[in-house]
C-alpha cells in the first residue's frame, strides 16, 4: 500500500503548528474523527478552484484512520489551519452564547473587546489560510 497521511499525522501537525490549548482539543476518538472529517470537507470546498494544483478531492477513512493520499507539507498545513479556523469559530460561538446575554451577571466588563478580539483572530486565520495557498501556488520555478 502506498504511503498516506494518517489521522495521527494530521493531529500531530495540528498540535505542533496551531498553538491552541490542548485542553480544548477533543480527546474522544469519535469526536476527533468527526473533527478531521469536517476539516477534509472544508479543505475540499476551498480547494475546488485549485484542483489542478493540489490533491483534490481528498477523503478520509475512519476505519484505518488515514486519508486516501499523502498530502504535501503545504496541503497538510492548509488542512490543519482550516481545522484551526473551525476551532476559533466554535470558540467564539461558545463565548458569545455563554457570556453575551449575561455579561453583567458574570462581571465581564470588557465583553465587547474580548468578542472583537475573537473576530480578529478568525479574520487573521482566514488570511493565514489564503497566504498558505498563495505561497504553495507560487512555490514552483522553471529553474
């Protein structure tokens, strides 16, 4: 069997590169698989227009915990950063739903500043993904 990217490869790269609190990363195996599958779907959606330049579409097999291809380093970075974007969006949703209505009762004086900071993090992460794609596309030379 040809070498492929494993779910362990994806998770290790995510932990190494994405610098999010390990306490917030799912530990349940089924949830981890769902999280990776969601990242794969979003990767495929993002990469449709680049299908001639990147592995597309990719699929994951939850039984053998592996993708159907070996991702390049650039592709793996794009995938894990898409997963981080989902993570940040979910974190913002949780924050807003938990503290938005009852911010005064919880004693949160800087709620808006914190919510805006989370929005900025999301925007910056979207830029990181776009930059990774552009850099990967520009990574060839005729020389």
